[in-house]
């Protein structure tokens, strides 16, 4: 069941508050049985279109950790991610490296407020919606904001890096 909540103090939410970016926090009860697909769980629990709910994935492009933000309804195209960042080859990052770099646990990695600001690419489809949802920094907590604000706060490149 979805419920509205006030900011809980995650680095992602603090980033939004400090930047005075309009947003809405959306919480839901995380079910550990969804461990392999946190994004779809969020879309279902919140009753949102899975094209508007974005997952944050950490990849390695030519040895550099890079964040890709794509709809939960699709997958990350690693070749497109490498091309979008001017790299040659991309692979998914080791989960422990992603957690160390971002300061978040897998399933709760937010593109906002990361421990180390990583190069970020937001899928172009995010711009099709007035607002999108991304992880707010922990499992069971998302934040809704405009895609333009997401791009600005993460200094992201916008490119077609998602595929159905």
C-alpha cells in the first residue's frame, strides 16, 4: 500500500530540499521477495506507469563508474551507454563497488545525493513525462520530480540508453 510521507533525511531528499526543487516523497512497504526487481515493485506498489518509474543502475564504462537512469519497464543498453559517455565498452558494475561509490544499498540507489558524484545518463524517454519517480535513497521510498530537475541536479547527459 502506498502512503505519502515527509522527508526522512536521506541524502537524496536533502539534496532536493537544499536545491528547493519541487518534489513529492512516495513510500511503500518493500517486500523482500522482490529483491531482483525493485523498480517494478515500486511501480506496482505505487500504482504508477512503469515508464515513469526509473531505476538507477551503476555500470562501468572504460573503467569509470557511471550511472544510468532508465524506465523500470525496460533494460539498459550497455552499448548505447558507452556511446553516450564517449566510451568504448560498458559492463554492469560490481554491486559492492556501486554501493561504496554511491553510499546507497542495491535496490535503494538514488541518482541524487550520491557519496561520489558519478557521471550520469538519463534515458531520453524520461522527458516524455511531466514527472518521473526515482529512488529516494532506500528501499521502499521513491521521490517524484520533473525530469528536467533530475537532469539538472545530476548534471546528466540525456540519451537513448534504455530499450524495451
